[in-house]
C-alpha cells in the first residue's frame, strides 16, 4: 500500500556541468548549457521547473555551477545551490538545505510531466524510505520505438532508469552515502564488486534476481528500506544525454 502523494515535498534539479568540458548536446543545439535548449517554446530547465511546480512542490532547488543557468534563474523563487565534486555529494548537500521528502531529478528530463511525479509519489510503498522510478522495456519501446536506452536485466524483465528518485526522510541518506562510495570507486570496479558482495553480483549476472529483490538488497547495504517503482509511461525513461535523444524528444513533442 502507498500513502499517496507526499505533502509537502521538495524538489532538487541537478543541473551541474563538468568544468572545462563542452556538453555535446549543448554544442549540438548551439546553447551554453543543455538546460537552455528550447523545446516547444520553453527551455528544458523551464519545462522541468513547470513539472515540479505543477506536481505541488513546496520548494525547488537547482544545483548548478554554470553561469548561464544561474542567470536564467535570477529573480525567481528557485533556490540556487552549489554543485559538489559529484552528483551524490550535490544531493547530500542540497538535502540539508531543502529538507524531506525530497524528489531528485535532472535538468535534461525534457518530457517530465507533473502527473508522472504525482504518480511516482503515490505508487511509492509506505515502507520505503527511498525509492527509484524505472520503466519496463515494453513500455519504453511502446512509447518511443526507435529510442536507444540502457536497460538493467532482471528475472522479471529489463528496466530503464527514469532519473526520478525519492528520499522520503533523513534515513534515506544512507542510499546517497552508498552512491558516493560507488562514485569514488568508479575507476576501480573490482572494489565496487567487493563492496556489493560476490553473491549479489553473481545472482544479478545469472539473471535470478527480480528488480524488487535487487533494489531491496541495495537498500539493505545502505541501511535503508528501498523500493523500485514501475513507471506507467515509457517516456519517463527518456532524457537528453546525446544529440539523438534531443532529436527524439523534439519528434515526440511534435507528435503529441
């Protein structure tokens, strides 16, 4: 069972950029930051902000280090937050300022809709301190047959991440701490494997774990009760990581 849409809840939008690196999507679109790409008359930043406001967010923070994004938010009620060395640290820092429940998403979630956020919150089970939204492969392909997404394979199917996470309370920060450890070890995958445990990895690679079992196991490692929530709409999994993604979302918007 679920306790329904959280009231009030806060939203964090991750909009950081790696210093010195030109984002290929921004370069493709001819803008300073991909959050400033215009889609159907609104920037991606504005579209995500509108979705968060429409879902009923009590407050919204944007973690950004790019002057173009910061300038676009000047004079608004959005809280400008600094970025950290990695997204997990940015989330940890922002959570202390914004409070809980905290919904985390990204500035390139171009198609994000208020009802998707409300549904995610409503579908999160009561027991979960932390939740992640994932879209089943069949729903993604039904919504956008030509899209190329990354899927995680489980016994009950393949799923794509949707860049929507819920940290319901302070205890959910254990997930962020685990995330930070994984980020710190990203160039040493054998250490990540050791941290997760050979039994967990073997069961995943053999395809015997269900999605729920895997997320519950990761939550246990983080000292958190975690849940996977299935997206109702496959478009929830489409963000703008590469130029082909931008072409796709433009096509989807035109067809809507």
